[in-house]
């Protein structure tokens, strides 16, 4: 199924008048406060978030997987799904693949197909947390950190193969998340595991194409429950430093212990010039993979305030991706909701009065600093989001349009009700 602009336009018509008056009201109020509304709109219009290929099917848990109809069974169908999301939201024109779940049969045909849909390939992701069929060494006790050189070599070769696959598609970066660690005290020599990991990453880094970036993800626990080799941002930062200037840390919102001050980590990494990528999701307890902004929207806003401040002072924009996978909702609806939450946080950070905030920070006036932060946060920015989408030919209200166009119904009719996406 393809969604063309006329389809979208037809769903917008009946909401147009109401939108115009609510947007005008908001724009006037923001202009009155000295905000350049057109500037905010153009910043938002150029903002793009990559969709992970594994989020397009039903997500599994270790207890069960509840499928739904019309899941994308092929890589091209996954690209079709991303194009649907992009047509409705105008901010999702990139996909992030997971190898070996998404190996293209013919890379140039896949690249051409993606280009015909206006979809680009964002960072590719390696997988050394599962053994593949016929693999002659096991990752059971780690991959890049493994005690045996043969296993490390296999993991390095796999990662380089992922880079080659991505390169053939036009991708320019690899995200490395390692499940490596230990579930029991004494099981692993910490220093040896870190040394092996650093040596392995350096070898991968040296063999990557010169215009590629390496993004190193961290996570405190799971699947190992005693120690993870790359457990926090400091370890990731150290590894990125030891690889070189094209290696960066990637922050995944769900990869922190409860109550960690993620916005401060973001600011620190940005200041160090090592914030390379960002994975959005939300959580209540751990790496819960919940819809972005569904549990802690204020935290998301505070993170965006740091990111925007960084980018306004000339900092390089990190790679943005949603990293969540679901068991209950239609994943396309869930991704649309996540994008809405991300854009909402972005818009609120863009209308923040940073000049006055800075002044009040210098005067050590915490009450007024909070007032300024809250003023932007409590502004209903939905008319701004709708205006951005309207101007790019997307849907005023993407989820309503998704339902009105009966997208899932059409996908089930085309693909059947028992297809299954590769992935978790
Ligand atoms: Mn992630």
C-alpha cells in the first residue's frame, strides 16, 4: 500500500479550518513573546527520525509474541511501511536495518527501491547477541570481549560484514550494542573483557570506510544481570576516544538505571564532542521499550533542551532513531505516537526562552529558571506540529488519518494475516 498526497489531503480537509484558527492563535502568542515562529517551523521541518526495521512487526517478549495481520515479511515491505509513516508524519524518511535480520538479496535493487520511496538508510546495527544457524563459534559467553580469539574474530568479521552491507545501501554509520557481560560475580575478568572489547572495536574502526562513523551504545544490565562490559556512558566514551574521531557514544533512553539524569549525560557528551546518536523510547523500570513520551514526557523535553542548546551553539546534530518494539499496539500506530512525542519535545525546546534562562542561571535564580522552563513545556504546541505537517503535505492528525485510510486493513488484504516480520 502506498499513501499519496491526495489521500492525505482528503483526510485533512475537514480539520483545516479549525487548525488555521488554532495555529494563528498560537503563532500570535509566540511572536508576541519574541519567538521566530517561521524559524521554529523550518527547524522542525528538517528534523528526521530513523525508524528501526525491527519495530515494524510485533515485538516479542521472553514470554510470548502476539502477532497481528499484515506484518512486513520482506525488506521491501518494511520500506513500504516506513514510507507510510513518512507520508503521514513527514519526519520519518529513514530506516535503520538490523543485520542479519534484514540482509538485502540484491543491495542495488533495494537501494533503488528505497530511493523511489524517498527513504534513506540510516545507521546499520550488528547482532552478536544471538548465534546464527550454522555458526561455528558461540556468543554465549560474549562476542567482542570473548576470552577466545576465534570468537572475537568471528564477531569482528560479522560487524565488518554489516558495514559492507550498509555501505552497499548508502548507509554511513554502524551502531554497536553488545550484550557482552556476566551474570555471576567472578565469571568474567573485568579488565580483560574491556581490553578485548577495545582491541576488537579498534580493529573494526580501522577497517571501516573513511566516511563512516561508529556509534557505541551502552547499557547497565540485561541480558546479563551482574555486569555488562559497556555498562555506562563513561565506558562508551572511553572506547570511542580510543578508536578515533569518527567513533561516538550513542545514548539509548532505556539503557539507564532508574532516575539517572540522562539530560546531564547528554550535555556532558555533547560538550565532549562525542554524542553521536540517540535512541528514543520510554520506560518505567528498565529497558521497557515503551512508546516515546508515554511515561516521562518532561524528561524528554529536558533532554531536548540540552540538545537544542548544543546545536544552537554549532554542535553537530546526532543521528536520531526510535528504538522500541511492541507487543500490544499496531506498531505503525505506535511509531506515529512516538514521532509525535519527539516532535512535541523538540517544539517545546525550540520555543524555550534560552536567553532569559541563561540570564537567570547567571543570577542564580532557580525559581525564575523553573518558570521559564515550565512556560515552554506547558505551551500546547500541537498546532505548530500540525502546521509543519500541513506544509509538507503530511497529515494534520497522523493517527486519525491512519485509521481513516484503513491502512492496517489494506496491509492485511495485501500481505495476509499470518505474515511475520523478521526480528525479535
Ligand atoms: Mn538502542
